[in-house]
C-alpha cells in the first residue's frame, strides 16, 4: 500500500477524522475505530513506515515511552484488569493496515479478546543457544 492510499497517513495529515489522544511532530495516538475492548488505542508514526523494519530508529525509540504514558492514562481512566501491547508485523502475523501501528488493548475480566501464544514444540537449551548464536551473527 502506498502512503497516498494509506488510511493512517490520511489521518496523520488531517484528511480523515480520528479521535486523537496525543500528537507531536512524529507520532499520533488515536482511538481504534474498531476496538477490541473499551479504550483500545493505536500509536502511529505520522511518516509512513510499512512495519517495524521500516521505522526510523528515532521514531521507534519514541513509541514505547508514549505507550507507557497512555497505558497509565488508560489505567487511571478505565481501571482495566490488564493491558495487551501488540504489533502485527507482516501479513502472516495478522497485519491488515500496512502502516506501522502499535495496539494498546485494555483487558477486562470476562472480555472476549483472545491473544495467546502457545509453544509449538519442545526445545532444548542447546537448540535455543544455537538459534540465538545464528541470530546474533546477522
């Protein structure tokens, strides 16, 4: 998807409306128009970046402190039982809008959201060490 047709780029330049929680020269935090739970927030960079790999380092470094600030605001305003922080990177991971965005999803007892990662196989410490070494080399 080109930046010209990107829904988040249109929001960032004011061509589409959004409920904005936060905005600076680099980032926006908006209410998700299709929330998983009450208070679902998206943090988006204003400059188009398809996914985590494409984010400028300075932008990436600014996202987590903003997520922490908003998480505290969500706690104070909505008193959720927990919070999921989620970023889908690529189609296979469930990314639908190909403009980087970080989800902050407040969790409530009995909500219907299911975000679970289950181990797919047993691994040994040796296998994990070999894999870590292979990744470090890259």
